[in-house]
């Protein structure tokens, strides 16, 4: 494996972004500087909440064959409980998804690099049934 793959592995298991300690702005994906404070900003890494709600979504009925996604699939704009907004796939029946729906992160397969290649995993979201 390449060293850069291992250096970034924590980003595959958690939702790691950044926060500006000067103005409180939160960024995902992470940023190296705050676009609001510019040079005055002090950026630090932070792991964000694993739960949130759907702000908006779309149901995709077709995708390139190399992605091997179950069709149709859902892509949503999700606001995490600590205020960060991100885009992610939601794994559920398209008939059950709705705006305001509670979701939680789940570790899922993204794709395979050929039949005998590397399998890539990462964060997707699933319905949050409220259980701990």
C-alpha cells in the first residue's frame, strides 16, 4: 500500500473536518485556512457528529457501470447535529427517504478496483431508528 493511503485512513472511518478557533466556522472536507478570517484564523482538526438530518436529496436512476451501485440510489445534503453540512449517499429504499429524516453514518463499500483489486470503503448514511 502507498504511504499516503495509510496517512489518510482516519478520514475513511470518521467524519474528520476542521474548525476555525477564531470565528467558529466548521468545514468538511477539511480546509487548511479559514476563508472568513484568512490569516487571523487558527484551524484545528475535529471529528464531527455521526448523526444528522436530510436537508435535501435526489434519487439517481442511472450511474456508470464501473461504480456498480444498486440502482436507484439516493444522494443527500445532510446537516450533522453539530452544524456541518455535507453530501453523501443514503442507503435505504428510495420510497422511505424524506426531508428531515434522521440518519447516521455507516461504514460501507464504495467500489472495487477490478475483480482482484483493492476494495474501497468509506462513510455513507443509513436511516437512524433512534437506537443506541
